[in-house]
C-alpha cells in the first residue's frame, strides 16, 4: 500500500459545548454512535484503522467487500462503522465483533452486517487533502461517493442551525447522540479537538454497588452504578469516573462504612459478567484483555446523582459524571422508570436526512 496519507492517522476530534453553535461558516452533521474508522484503500488493498490506530480490518470482512465496490481505488476516508437495526444503531452488536475467533466474526458479519458512514476525505489518488479547508473536502467527498450504494453512505450535512437542532431533538432514538459542527475553513488537524459537538445531557439517581481504585492508588477511580428493574433485580448500568484528586480521596471515606470483604450477600453475586440476563461488572475488555477490571463490592445503601448523555439499551453508553450524594433517596427507589427514553426514529430517515 502506497498512499499520500499512510496509516496510522490520529483522527481529528471535537470538544464538547452545551449550546448549539451558530454563525456563518459552519456545517452540521449528526454525531454517529459507532466505531470511528479511517479507511485506507490502494487498489485491491483495504485497511481499517480505529481511533487509537488499532486494526479493525479482520473484524469487518463484509465491510471490506463493500468498500472495494464503492469507494475510489486510491483514497483515505474518515468515518464511522455502525450496525443499523430497525429500531436504531446497535453499539452492543459492534462490541461483539471484537472477537478472536474468525468463525464468530464471520457469523456475526452475516447476521448483523455493518455499514460505513463517511464524513471526511483525507486523500484522493496522489493528493493529500489534509491542508485543504473542509468546505472544499466535503463537496469532493460527495462527488466521489455520489454513486456509492448501501452499506456505504455519506453522512448528512447542513449549514442551517435550525435543521441541526431538529436532528438533535429527533434522531437520538435512532442511536445518534448529538450533532457535530465543523468550520468550513478548517484543515484536517490530526489528534486536535478543533470541531464542536453538542450532546444530550440528563441526570439519574443510581445505587452504588461497588468501586474501583484509581490506577495511582490514591483514591477511588470509579463508582460502579446500579438501577433496579421492575422485578427488583439490581443491574450494573455503568460507571461514574473522572474525579478530581480531592474527590477521589473523599470518596474513600464516603464508602468506608459500606465496603464488603466479598460478594457474599451482594445482589450482584449471582449475576453474569458476560452481558447475559442481569448484569454485574467484571467482563474482560474487548479492546484490552490485560486491563485490570477488578473491583470491590459495597453494600447497595448509597445513592448518587450522575449526569449522563446517552442510554444504550439498559446501560449508560459512556461514563457518567458524579454530581452529588443523594442522602434523601432510598436505594430501592432508583429504578429504570426515572430515565428519559428517546422515542425511536426509523434509521432510514436519519440516513436520508439532508440528502
């Protein structure tokens, strides 16, 4: 493979803002909830690289075939790998693809095929386009993928903030978790947070069922959160993390009276760690099998309020942010019923938006 832009490439990133940015010189796109992916094609060769420069090619063999049939013979694309169901995007199905067994990957590729949504063009033929403004790269992207057939798409884009606000309100139920705003004069700046993203933010009261120590040993690194279902089972729904140093240390004192020596008597003892049925922490990371996911159980007596952006199935899609302790809440009152659930949109309407 010999392209003007060669792997690895660190993709351009976005910084969070709470208000929809407005003003001239911006293009808005839906924010896809999948695997960020750089596509490198040189004739019959295709390589897929993740945001962290890890190879993805072997996990999406059906996508390689689709890209060979739909993208220019020599190009580099930036986009997102997604799996679309009738009810929306399925991130859990993507996670299942990161599997060591080729037979398992082949089976999943057939039963739940992936799609690629392109939103930038970094190179075409012998030209490195990274120094070109996005306002020039975007029309060229639309041109070279103008005849692409599903499952290869160009993401919708609009210069109208009113349309972007409509997408933000309507498309969450399809699995999109926000809107990205890109300055049209922006070159492709690898690894820099120079775009803007607006994401949904809500709060929930959760039971603390356990914690992990911070990697430096200087306090609590994350709180393991739980919610009760309608049958009274406490599910592990995610984590709260990203604590300041002072909070990491104070959380140790807050949890001291609730710490348990083992899982005996804990509601997560009999629950599975592999995602089947009710769920507890402890499943190995699909991205890093050596990552330490050990945790300590605490009696489910404390309730905390957390901020979250997106619910994926019955779990928080991303880590939540700790807001405060809720000493006034009974743990048993922390149920799924409190969560605001987005009304699903047909995914076809998302793919067709702005076209």
